[in-house]
């Protein structure tokens, strides 16, 4: 199926849902730049294979936004696709937000898969398009209906990184993390970035897709650590390690229901590293503290 055929199918889905524009970024559910094969939706819809870029499809236009590293590559790979190249940061080239503001009608609908759009980016679209009363539809991945042979999400076995290399146990790291949560006067921490989770729990996975970071989310409270992980294959050693450190293992997608169940908590999160769909699951009874993940600085210091 050609790129033009894929775009035609996407536009039909958009029409059925009354969407005026649809965004396809390069990220995964964790706002990673370098993603597994399952998440290469932007490459699938456009043919452009660079690591960074965003495609926006409207009823009668299509554009790719990418940076200077990829101008030549993008120009070649987009040839004949009908997708225009928007060279980011070049003079007179509109940003994605400026473009959407100009093409979306009043009371229009902007669509995207909220799991692959960061909370900050999603909030930005809401703010920019507020005056035009544009609705945001973020609860459906339209690419999944088109990409028939889409690679599965990696569930390669996770393994424990030996303490000789990690240098510190998960119990110690969790204790330090909870101290930072208390300093911020928070009761729950949502952790979504894969490098932070790998560091905190001392886990890696087999690199079946070229990535040793296991797809996972984490919810940390004062007395509980819940790990929502795609891998379902754990060695007896790893299971014993999780049990010893009071870490509960749950299904990967169960994170969304778990977050929705939070009530009257003070939630610590980094909006650039939590996806928009997850952010929207947080009940209004909770207070949100937006700050850098404490683990980001912790893992930057050698032990």
C-alpha cells in the first residue's frame, strides 16, 4: 500500500469521526525519541524514517515538520507522497501550532492518539486552539486501523541488572525517591520515562527491537511501588527481587485505570514525560505538582 493510499484511508477515518486534522508524532507511550517498531506510525504514514518529525493530515493537505538534521532525507523520502515538508526553525515556516490555528475551522476537531503525545504538548494545543473552540479527540489511534501488519509491542523478557553494575539496590533508590516526594509534599508519583524506570528498578530487557529499556509505567506511593510492564516473562530471581522490594507487577495498560482511581492525592509528575491520555485520567479531586522527576538527577550522579 502506497503512502497516498494510506493517507486516503486515514482521511476516510477522519471524516467518519468528523476530525478536521490528525497528528502523527514520532514518539511512543513514554515520549521517547528512539522508538520500537510498533511505534513508528509517522514513518508508516509518510515514508520518512528519520528519528524526529511530526505529520499533520487535514482534509486537503498534509505536512511533515522536522529539523535541520533531516531536511535532505525528508525531501527525498516525501517525493511523490503529497506531503509538504515544513523545515522547522527556517524563516517564514509556521510551527505546528501556527499551522493548526490557521487551517482548523471554528468549533473544529483536532485528533491524535493521546498515548503518544506528551501532556505538555497536548495542553499547548488546547491553549492555542481555545479561542477557536476546537475540540480535542485523543482517545483513538487511527493508524492501528490502517497498519494491518503492525509489529507487536515488545514483551521481551526483563532481567535484573546486577548490583555490581547498578551500584545501588531498588530498596535504597525507592527510599531516596520517597524522601524527595515528601519534600515536595506529594503522596503519589507517576513515572513514565523508560530510562528512569529502568534505573529505579534495576531492570533491562533483551534487545529484540534494539532497545534494552522495557516498556513500563510506575506508580509510587509512600508505602507501595506498582510496576506496569509489557513483559510477562520474569526469571525466579527477578520475581524474588520484586517481592523483596515490595514491588507489585501489573499489566502494562492497567496504568490508565490505576491513575483514574486516584482520589484526593497530591500527584508528582513531569508533564514533558507523561503522555496526554494518562494526564487526562487524573481525577479533579487530586492536586498535581508538575516538576522534574527526582530520578532524573539521582541517576545523573555516579555511585
